[in-house]
C-alpha cells in the first residue's frame, strides 16, 4: 500500500518558491522605504528654499516711499551697472546679491541677479540651492523664481508709458 502525502523534495521546492517571493517583496519594501525617506528630505529642503525665496521676493518687491527696491536689485546685482544712477535717476542703494541662510537643518545658498528678459521687460532671477547640513548623502535641491518689473510697476498703457528698464537691442534693459 502506498500512502499519499508530500515528499520532502516537494516541501523544499515549495519553501524555496515562497522564499524567493518573500525576498522580492522585502526588496521592494526596502526600496520603497529608502525612496520615501529621500523624498521626505527633498520636501524638507524644498520647503526651506521656498521660505528663503519668499523672503528675497518680498525684499525685491519692497517699496520705500516712491523708491522700489526692484531697481536696486536689477541694476546692482550681481555687479552694479556703471551708469545706473543716470538710468534710474538716483544712486543705487546697497543690496545683498548673494548669501547663505540656515532654515532648520537646511543650509541654503541664494543669489539675486538682473536679467535682460524679453524686450521692454526687466527680470530679476532669484535662485536658491540647499542641502541638509552635516549629512553626507543629502540630496541637492535648487529652485529659481523670476520677478518681472511688471510685478512691481503697472503694465504700460498709452497714457502711462513703460516704467520698466529701457530696452536694448538684445532685449531688456540690463546690459
């Protein structure tokens, strides 16, 4: 008489198949955990960069009396244009064109520079790069924002001509 049941070989084959399946699932789960942790770091860095860019944006758009800080940043960053006082009708105020900030555990390096933009529209480029301090495998994240002179001044009309930088042949006002 023959007894029905599983042989040791059949049990070992079934366990090997289960082991391979569980190994693949474990690998997938570990990969997801690593990706999730990295994205959490990227989100933390982007939040800090956004905070710094918002502060710089507010500085660029600030107005003191009838003077807009936009002109000082546009004509003064990263280096002052030689004849800027004759262009804007006053001397440039001193503004910071680059620097470093720390937000929480994120180190942010930021810069401000004037761009020529399209004809008749001056642009300021705000850029920030950041990573988590004292972390060798921290992701590097960079964000930029452009501020137009029309974010500061109203759009030109027939009665009120363009207040933005005078266009040059290459477009925009900044050389």
